[in-house]
C-alpha cells in the first residue's frame, strides 16, 4: 500500500484532474445555457483545478521536508472526485441526494490542507 502514496501515482492523476477541470469549465462557458448547471459546473471546475494544483504543492513540500506528500495529495484527489464529481452529476440531472454527499469532498479538502500545513511547518521554521 505504501507504494501507492507516491508522486508517480498522484502527479499524473492531478494533471488529469486539471484537464477535466478545464474541459468542464469550457463546457460550462460554451455548452450549457441554464444558470444552475453552469454555476454547478463552474464551482466544480474551480475546486477541481485548485486541488489539482494543490497535489503538486503537496509533493513540493514533501520534497523540501522529507515528508510524504501522499496523504494530502490523496485527500485532495478524493475531495475532487466527491465534491466536484457530485456537482458535475447534479448539473447533468443526477439525483438530488448527491448534494448530501458533496460536503464529504469538502471535508477531504479541509483535511488535506491541514495535513499540508502540518507538513509545511518544517519548511517555514527552516527559512
């Protein structure tokens, strides 16, 4: 299991997440004409892109500190799948119950940022 928590696994997934974010954002801007779906898609795309970049930051901090970047990266990617994924599904007419699942992704984002902050404190104290 420990081998899964590596940049080799997470960085390509983060890059793909960034790709999906741009594609969904473009679709929201050019392919959807209803206000609610556009807003859901834009919000999902914004959070997905932000956290795709956060995965790269997690491994930059890991490299600088000697800590593992896998836990925050995993939380960010899980959060993207759940948070952004449920918003995308809702925009395309998915069941409204998905709205109750969306906050789980938000909690994963928050946890990822806390772990990243914990890991980054070493860099801040050495600067």
